[in-house]
C-alpha cells in the first residue's frame, strides 16, 4: 500500500518543517528513540541499518548530541544534513567528520553534552524507511572535564524524548552484562510501564561467556516485553578498526545465528535486517495510530496563532498604507485602553492590583480626606489663638460681647491651611495619570519611537493641565476665604453655639454606647513587642468607634488586649533597617503608656496602601494623626503656661472662647465638606476628562506634526524577529497539516494496492501475527517450536535470507512491483499489519482471504 509506505517519509517531512524553525522539541512526532548504556552498541546497530560507517566511534562518551537519523529508501546512496541544506555527502567518512564538527560546535571539544539535535537524512537502496533518534549513552561517573552532574544531564535529555507518548523506545542492552542491570530497560520501565512502546534489542551475543546464552531473554521468557526482544551481533572494535565491510559483518551475523545451537530455531527472527524490518513496520503502524491525534494537535496550535499571523500575512515593512493604518489603530487602541483604565469596564479586569481609575478613587475618598483631617487643629493651641484674637480685638477695653471678627480671623487662618492637602491631592492624581499612560503604552512596545512620542505628548499635556487645575483649586480656596457665609443652613449660629455644643457632646456620649460598630478588621503585626521573644507577631485586630482589640487569630475567641481609643493619636514610624514592612504607631496625647510599659504601640503592614487604609479607618474612630508642629507647640505651651493659666481664670473670656470654638468647628465642617465634594469634581473636569478628550481628538494630529511618520512607525528588532518566527511556525504547521492531509487521502483512496505488497506482506505478517496478542507475551513466543519440526528446510536456509533481506530492503520502491499480479489481494494488506482490525476486511471476500492468512506465516520459515 503506497499510502502506508509514505507514512515514515511524511513524518520526516514534518520533522524537517519543525526543525527548520527550531520548534522540534515541543511537537510530539512519532519516532524511535535509541536508548542504552554507554558503549552498549547503539551506534553500531544504526550503522548496520545503513550498511555504512558514518557515526563517530570509540570508547567512552562518543554521542554527545541527539542524532535524528532519517533513513529513506531511494535508488542512490548519499547523506544530507539539515544544517547544510542542499549539500549531498556521498562519502560517509565526510558524514562522520561533519557530525563530529557539528557536535563540537555546540558542545565544545571537551566531553560536554547538548540536547540540540543534529538532523541527518540518509538515502540508500539498502534501507527501509525509518526515523531513529540516537541518544547519548547513560553513564554513572564523569570522565575528563565532564560536569559532575553528567549522569543527570544525560538522563534529563533522554527523558525529553522518551516521555513523549508518540516515541517508540528501542532499548539496547548488551548480552554480556546482566539484563537486570540494563539502564535502557530501567528507563523504558519508568516511562512506559505497560511496555506498549518498548522494543528490546540485545547486542554483543557473540561476547557472552562460554556456556551461557541469552535464549530465555530472546524467547521473551526472562524479562518479557510486549513487543519482544531481537538479538543482533555488531562488529567488534577490532573489526571496525580493520575496516571490516558491513555487508560481510551482516553475513557473519546471519551465520552466527544459524550455527549457534541456542538461537538456531529463531534465526529468522534475529539479526539486523529483521530488526530493521520490524522497526519499519512498528513505526509505520505507530504513525498510523498517532496521526489523528497529531492532526488535532497541529490544528489547535494553528488556530491559536492564526489570529496573530493574520496581521503579519500580508506584511510589507515599507508599505505607507500599512504604517498609516497601524498608526491609527495604535492611537485608537491607546484611547480605548486609557478610557477603560480610568472609567473601568467589564473586560480585561486586573485582579492583581488596583489600576488607574481605582487608585484615583482611593486618592479622592481615602487619601485626600485623610490629609484634610491631618490639618485637624490642636485643641489647646486653637483656644489660645482664639483668646489672643479676642483680647487683641478688644485691645485696651474690656469686651462685653463676643467679637465676630475673632471668628472670621480664626476661620480664615484655618481655611488657608487647606491649600496644602489640596495641592498634594492634585499631585497624587497626576502621578497616577502618568502611570496609567505608561501602562497603556506597553502595548506599543513593537514601535518604540511611537511609544516614546505618545508618552511624551500625553505627559506634556497632563503637565500643562496641572497648572490650570492647581489655579482652579486655589481659586476654590480663595472663594471660601472671600466671604464667610454665616447664614448657611448647616451653620449653628451664635445663639445656638453654646447650647448646641453641650447637647452634641451628650448625644455623642449616648450614641457611642448604643452602637459600637466595627469599623475595620484585619491582620497587623505588633512591631515593638515580642522582639525578645523571637520576633514580631501577627494578631487579628478589630477596630470600633470605642476601642481597638486584638485576638490570637481571626476566630476572635482568644482576646489578647483591648485598648480604648480616647486620647490616642497616630504617627508614622521610620522603616527599620532590616524590615520590609510599613509601620505606624499609636500614642497617648497625655504622655501616658499606651500598652503595658510601652509609650507607643507600633503596628506594621505589608504595603503602604494597607497603612493608608488603616489610617483612614482610625480617622473614622476619631484617632487623628499627629501634626508635625505638635511637639514644638507643646513645649511652647509650657513656656506660656502662666499666660494660659491667667486667662483660663476669666470665666467671661472662657465662655467667649468656647462659643467661638464651636462656631469655628461648625463652619470648618461646612468648608471641609464643600472642598471634599468639589476637589474630585474639579480634578475630573479639568484634568482627567480633559486628557481623555485630548487623546481622542488631538493626539493623532500631534503625532503627525511631530515628524516623519516612517521613523515613528519603525519596528523594534524583537517585533520583527517575533513576526518572522510566528510566520515560520504558521507555515510549518500549515505544511504539516497539508502533508497529513495528503497521506490520509492516499491511504484511503487506493483500493488497488501495488501487487508487490502481497509478497511483502507474507514476509511481514510473521512479526505482526506474532506480536498481535499483546496481552500475553509468553504464549506468543511458542510458535518457534514449529520450525525445528521441519529439519529438511533448514539446510538451504543460509543462502536465500540475505537475498530475502535485500528484497526486503528494496520492497517499497517500484522496480520490484511488477512481480505479483493477483488483484484479489487488495484490502488484506491492512489486515496483517494490524491484526486486531482484521474482521472488517475479511467479510468482503471470504473465499480468498481466509485461506491466505493461515499460510502467510510459513514462507519465512521455509526460507
């Protein structure tokens, strides 16, 4: 069947298609890997197949890179390397030198190894189609300047090949060492415990001790393999050095098996020609079985890269239309990405960190309010300021009424303080915006110039808007300063100030008892405690409006401590020299110990974001951050102590201070509320939305005006290389699928197989017939008992087999085809090659098929 014969060359073509793009390793193509211990005779077996000396020889490690050897039946004899395409080597001595040179090129001249394969294809009339991978022999001890882990390196390399499901394992073991110690069988057993992919080969049968033989092994009784063992006799090192001809060696091998009493009865199933034939048939069957799966794999790979390749297919680097189109697409893509990162969208959601819009939201609603509250006034300081203001307004007179000028002065002073957090908020938003722009231009990495220009233009625009936004923010503050609206509905007014404040304080006290809401829970490390006990420890913290408690774990059963939040404040702590954590501390404003003997309780989080988030939660519980000037003011207050003492004695002044204090509080709450509301709106309008509009409407014009479009759209070298790789991969996959398509149609669509297949089949049906009952290895070997019963037939045997061997070798090509003409044997060729599937073919012509099959095993024995 021509279709079947073409299966092995098909895989060779697939191998070449993928080796050409360096993608050979990750595709599981059907092949035979030759594994065995060092100097087990692996390379000799391969040379015997070809009938030529062409592999590096010697003792020690000789094969240092995998050799993918593709044998192709052809009328002329020559070799070809994939790395020297087009060069034909007719002298096989040159082939050996080229293998050695190519090995050294990658591994160096010492004894190192490399997993990069050398691809060699040998065309010859004496070979059957076969694809084998010759792998380095397994060794135990490093030799010369080999790396100390050479054993594991070789093992890893073998594993790369033999673990693949589509790889048949040719396990080569020398007969003159115990089979139980065979490295090859050990590895085969590991990766193929069912034995479905392993074919055993026993070499050096002629070197066994006198009186011992490997009959039990070869009859598959000792360590049975599903596919059995085949014995071969290679040339000795002396024969090789003496340039003994391989054909003569094959004749000697044949003679050895026919004359040895232990192997005589199975001589027809021993030797290199038979091994070659079995491998050809096994590989062909194996390929036929694995093709559907391989096709699916190729198709899925093709689909996965098809979309990307679509862009590259009609790629012409200098095409101005393409450049313009790409530029428009990139700008459009950038605009969409920017908007999505700011506004949010249903697709492409980052689940690892907050993106632009979410971070800006945090600035608006966590960081900015926190910065505002940081401005919270110091109570003593404020009262002192109010009392001075009242006194200075009255000057030399004693005032009877509370002056509203004092209120205005203090409020203006407080409102001016808001400028700093507002400007800081704008700066934080700008840095997030610029970061977002960078994130969005990552996709333009293939056009480095364009990416650079785009970033520059958008960032410059953001910087221009920065001035405008800050002016507007300052304007908001100036507007607040311009007019004190004491008629505001939320403002308590002079009359209510005293009364309202006392009610508020009562209500607050009552409210706190009614609802103790949990503000936040989470893990924190207590940083300054337990260091002596072996390092800081993590606890589960629960913060309510009343207190901060911590537990052993988040089940909240074992409470460690409860700390009331009254009189507590927050301060930042410098990161320790060794610490990667971010730390903040709680301390008591009245200089008391916070916890046990500690003046402050240091709490640590993994990230700054967590710290900010906890600080915002503490704000809600009324724990405010310490301001920078606190310490200085505290000391100042002590100096002026007598002063404050004096005016605290004046009950009228005390009342006036209290009233203005309440008024300032009420009015500042209104201002803070307004600013907190207007800041995000101002920034959104003047900065973020404006930048979005700019990207949509003006970015492209700016790009065009900034210079030559060709330089803008220059590709990066990585992109060009990636494109070439993708296209090569795409074409290789495409070609591979076409090749598989061809073979399937030819396999199916040849109802009239070539007549020669009849004779080829009869020879081949022995192994297939014998191998079919895979479940029971031992019974399948009992057939050999038949031949000895016909002693007469054994006499002339030595003559024909070599001829039989050569016809075997030549079976596939056309010249030998005209011989047998009977047409009726159309379908049966498929029956023997895969006996399990025989029934479907049989019913079609029961008369002829059934008698033919029992007889088919005989010819080989009659030879």
